[in-house]
C-alpha cells in the first residue's frame, strides 16, 4: 500500500505543478449582434484530477457529483481502486468508475495426445523436458498436457544406466515409448555373487563342498559311439583331493581301469573291453573335469556377472576361456557351458538328480556334450560317499 500511496502522491504533485487555467468571465453576456457560444459538455475527469479533488476537499460526495456530471477518463483496475481508497474514495464513488472489459478469450493451446512411457524390466522414474512426471506403475506411466513438437524423455531406475531419448509428439495423437534398461556392471556383479553364494549354501555350504574333495561313487556311464549307438558301462570311481581320480569300467565281457594321477593319464583294458582305452580315458577325464565342487571353487576365484536377462545365470568370461552356470530356483546348479577360445563348440554339462551326502548334495546325473546337441556322455550315480568325513570319525 505504501507503494501505491507514493505513486498517488507523485501523480498529485504533478497536478499541483501544472499552471492554472485562465479565469473565465462567467457573468459575461454576448454583446448585441454576436452569436452565443454553445456550451461544451464537461470534460471527463482524469485520475489525477480525481485524486487532487479527493485530497483537497476531503469530501468524497463532492467528487461523486463531479464524476456524475463529467464522467472519468480511466477504468477501475485493481491498482487504481487501491489508490482511490487510500485517498478516501467511497464505495459509491468507486462504483461510478467503469470496470475494464474482460480480456479476450485466447484460443485453447494445442496439445499432443497422451504420452505413455514403458520401462522394462522394472519400474522407473520419468521426466519429460526436465519436468518430473512421476514413477511407472506396472512398468507404465502416462503423461498428459504436453505440447506438440520435440520432447526429451529421461528415465531412471536404481542399479540401471540412465536413459534419454528425444521424440516428436503430434497434436492429438497418442504416443508410446518403450525403454529397456541395462543393468550396470556393478549391479550384475552383486547379483552374481549373491547367486553363487546361494548355490554354495544349497550344496551344503563350505563344509558340504569340502566333503567332496575326496569322494568315491558307483553307477554307470553311457556313451554314444561313432555309429550313434548308445553303450553302457558300469562305473566305480575314487576321486582324491586335488586332480587325481581312478575309475573302473565293467561290462559282462571285460573291464577297463583309467587313472589321472599328478596330471599323468594311464589306461588298461582287458577281456571284451580290450581296445576301449580311448573311451575309458575320455570318460575318466570328463568325470574329473566337471566335478561340481571343483567348478564352484573355480568360479569363486574368478570375476562373475549375472546375465542381462536372468539373475540365476552367472557368466565368467576370460581371454582364454569362459564359464556360464545356470542355477535353479532351489539354488542348485543345473547347467554349465564351458568354452575354450572361439573355435570349438562350447561344452554343455547338465547336473540333476541331486543326492544327499552327509551335509552336502551331489548330482546323481552328470550329462556332458556339445552345446545345442544331445549329450554324448551320461554318468548316472547310485551311491556316493565322502571319505573326508569317514576318515575324520
């Protein structure tokens, strides 16, 4: 209000400094022979004149009379009404001042159709043109009130890389934009570590894995020969701590013994299995190479990341080789893909039919072949014992 009073005083001061109009001879009569001058209608009062009159007379009624005869040259805007009230204008005086006409109606702004943002694989926060629009619900968020033309969309989700995209919106036309997040390397490493820990726990923890460092078992080995025929040998094996194993294969016609001791391989076959040394060597080497507890120990020493699309799929790429292990919902490993270099087809190992062995679990079926092909070697075990626990009793 003080500002308005100051403005009014400036207006009044300006009015005071204006030179007074020359006095008129009100009683003068037209002389004989002269035509009478027509009376001019009163000039509408300016805002300055109304303020001057209110200030000098201190009487709103007298000013009201002047306005009723002459009118005014201004309108009752909110600012002018405040000024007049400060100088004592009555409600009647203010009502005599014409109100400004309403502003012309502007045409409604053109709007684009609603924009729907879709985020996968999880919900995200959405911003459009640096304006926060909220979070998606069930992976979707619809934003309305946008103008046609180019807009910038930003989406954010914890653990995923920030994504930005610029798109064109058309007037009245709905639009949908889908964003597929990629996990950050840090998040993928955390997920992989948690999944591997879950697998270790499901296999019996570190104590359970330790029991299978020295283990013996019995069962059978099926293998597919070059003609596509499936053959089966009975199997018993003794795996010692480290990379040592002795396996015995039997049929009704003969027997083979194969060993890998201190990285030196040896085979001996007799009877109807004479000449089967190559098969015995391959079967023994594969059974040793893909002992699950040894694979787990290897992965615990290597950097791991979770697959982009599956939290239970662990990847460990390297310049020389690569492991990909899949873990079931129960935490037990189900598949292993192992690749050496880039030339040969990867080896595919399936683990299933787990057996309880003291504190741990041991796969009762180990199937080995090439990726995307039927397994060539299948080891089916009917009994497994840990010699580590037995020798400690």
